[in-house]
C-alpha cells in the first residue's frame, strides 16, 4: 500500500510541474490580450495543458523563442 501512495505522489508532483507553468503562461497571455472567452476556458478546463499549449502556439501565435525570452526574464 505504501508503494501505491508513493507512486501517486510522484505522478501528482510531475503533473503539477508540467501543468502549472503552461497554465500560468496561457492565462497571463489571454489576460494581456484581453481575450476573455479564452481566459475563462483556460481557467475552467483542465486538459493536462493541451488546451493551454494550443492557445499559446496557435491562438496567441507565440513562438518558442518568445517563451524562452519570457522564461529567461523571470529566472
């Protein structure tokens, strides 16, 4: 039973480390562009960051270079 709990904790930690940066950046981008419908959809729907990544690269038309630049300024 202890092993099952340990595996679940690792999955949760990995999920949080994957989802939170994408979710945060997508929400920030939607808020900056005043795109209220996308902001609400991104806030309410949890799609393991798939919708967030789609929004960032296809709706907001951000490039990998843009994202690296922003991440570099935060760190």
